[in-house]
């Protein structure tokens, strides 16, 4: 092909047809430019295809992460609500009322309300890797990118609320570090003590006086209020965020 073009050029020059040669040369330049543009277009198409494939891989991984996080949050909300219900029952038997609870019922409610700590641990290893490596830019939808970035900030706010809830929880548990209250009784009556391989005690001290303690009531109220705030002001909006982000990710998947 190159020999063909060279022979044409030589023929035109030998015949002294300068104007025709210039036209030919211009046409050759145009053909070269067109070839370069076609090559660039093909290269850009390949790059865009690779970027789209990479985005789909990331979106698939993010979809699984957010689905797992949503399930974890749903379980955590259930635990938080159980803690709340147990706290309400304890308060209904508190100072100024004639308690109908026996030792076993009291221990069961105390164990339900305070045995499980509350901490949301979302699946976010892929998202953190994308942010730290700059690969979040591979997400083409700008609204989704913004939601993913905001999600990390939201988790920091959730963690602060959970720390506050943990402080209120510890305020109640601290009462069992005193001589007048017995954690051992709670564990025995709840059936946990034996599971720990500890010796049986058929006559553990009573904790019923707790129900007449103003300090216990105050700490329990603070725990209850913080528990309510944790779900209503934090976990419920967080669940909505999770569901909306999941939907946005699903809409971008092919």
C-alpha cells in the first residue's frame, strides 16, 4: 500500500503536475488524520467499556455490602427494641408501685435489657477501599457517589450515639458493682451462671430492693430515653438511607 502511494507521488512529480500533487498530498494527510481519529475512537470505546465493566464489578460488590449491612441493622433494631420493652417493664414495677415481680422475673428483665451491647458494624470494606484508592470516581452516577460519601459520615454520627447509649447502659450496670446488689443473682436466675461452669448457689441474695431505688429508676429512665432516641433519630433514618442506596445501586446495575 505504501509503495502504491509512493509510486503515485513519483508519477505526479515526474510529470510536473504540482497542483495535482498538492491535492493528492492533502488527501493523504486527511486519510492519515481520519485513521488517527478512528484509532482514538476505538481506543476510547475500549477504555469506556473497561470502565463500565469495572463500575459494574464495584456496584455488584457494593450491593452485597449494603444488603448485609441492612440485615445487620434490622437485627440490631430488634435487639434495641427488646432492650426498650424490658426497660419499660422494669420501670412499671419501680419506685412508688407495689411490685408484682418475683426474683426470677426481675433477673430475666435485667438480663434482657442489659446483657447485649448495641453497636452497628456495617460491611464497608469495599467502600472504604474505593474511597482510599480514589476508585469512587468509577461510579458514574454523581448522586450515588454523594450518597456513598455521606454514608460514611452518617456512620460516625451513629457511633457517637451508640457510645452515649453505652454510657447510659454502664450507669445501670455500675449499680451491680455495689455490695447491696448482686449480679450473681441475675445470672443464676437467668440460667447463665450454670452455663459458665460456675458452682450452683441455691440461695442467692435478692435484688428486689432495686425496684425501690430512686438511683436505679433515674439511671433506667436515662437508658430508656437514649434507647428510644437511638432508634427514632438514628437507626430508623439509617435504615431508610440503606434502602435508598440499595435501590440506587440496583438501578445502575445491568
